[in-house]
């Protein structure tokens, strides 16, 4: 049975590829956007641009333009000034369906059964929806998050960007009682793009005639290049599609039930997802945490999915 999802995102190179995966492997009820990798004024057009290039007939609803409490923070050094630097940007032929993503989330969950929320940016929209309409929490089939980590951070030594950008919102979601799965950095760093993947996409692109493959290759040229500039490594983690695959192809991941809380006050640990690994005497579990992914099978799935966009 094809899962029904709402994809909540802040495109972002890896967000765009998560949209690509969701467009073929889910019943994509809508895309909601949030401030994160770039300001909302860019993430919403980026979602619209991605849907247009992929020829996806899906509603896009603009959401929160800032976190619940803290000032907005962005990842320009990773994704560029637009959030999707690299490809030539076409003129948009569509606009957002609404500027009230939270209302869209609430109304969809109230009217439709068995919907997964797949937030792959800061959790602001989801937290606002849960605060405004707590009745929807028990209606959610699950929440598949790209965010957090069971080990290391990226924006700080302990915190991953999506949670760090709005830890108060993340705390609301993790404490909600909803069924959560977490694709954190410890697993998403196992799923990477390198020059070999880009070469296969260039071959698939057929001189630019295959728009999806060309789009992905152009994105990855910038994405890998920016990571190489900062780290010296010619490969970069493709984080966000992992959260989609956790719903559509769970057999590709190994998950373990854990109790996870979000640190919102620590001087050096704000935004950290604290994963209880003790295995004894722990609080009741609230999250399925990803620990490994079959990278080769998952990458083959990704490339085969791109091939279906002709």
C-alpha cells in the first residue's frame, strides 16, 4: 500500500531529492515549506521549482518564516544563497496554493486517515500544528524525521542543523506522544553522493534532455563542490531522502527503539538529540532511531527512481 505523506521541507539540495523520491514512491498529499536551509522567501520557490522541473502535480503551502523562539538561522555555506545553487533556475509557472501550511497540515490530518508527516527541515510547522490542534496527534500514522543524531552533530559538535535551528519546536514534537522515526546524521552520513553518482546522472541526462537527471547532476555538482571546499572530501551525505525511504522502504534501514529528548538549554549542547543508549532502566521509548542503511541498494533505488522521470 502506497503511504500517504505530507512532506515538510526547507529546500535545500537534499530536500529537492527527497521531493523526487516522494513523487514516485508515496501518495504525496502536499508539500509544506519552512525557513531553514534558506529563508522562507527562497525555500517556497525552491519547492515550487523542484515540483515544476519534475512535473509533479502537488500543492505547495508556505509555512513558518522563523523558529518558535530563536532568530532564524540558515545554511548558506552549504546550499548557497538561494538554497538550491547550481542548476539554472526556470521561470516559475506556478505559485503556492496557500501561505498557511499549518492549517493545511491540520485540515489534512483531520480529514484523511493514515497520513505520515515527513519533516526534513526544522520542525516549526509540525510543532505549531500540534499546539493549535492537539487532536491531530493521535491521527498521525507516524512522523519520519530527518534530523538529530545518535552520535555527532554538524552545526555544532553535538547538534544537527534541523533540530538546532528550532530546538523548542523539536522538543514539542518529540514530547508529543506521536510515533516517531529519526534519520539522524549517524545514519544519513552512510548514504552519500560522490563523483561516480554524478557521472551516472550525467550519462542518464542525455545531454540535458532528461530534465530530472540533469537537475540532480547540477545540484550535486554544487553540493559536492561546496562540501569539498569546506572539508576536502569529494562526497557528501544525501540526508533527506533517508527519511522518505524510512517510510517507503524500511527494509533498507536498521532501526532501534530508544528514548530521545531535545536539549534546549545547554550552553554547549543546545539542539542536541539526547538518545538513551543504556538499554536498562531507561524511560519508555518514544522514537525509532536509525543506525544503518544499505547504501548501495538505497543509491540504486534513488538512481532508478530518477530514471522514471522522463
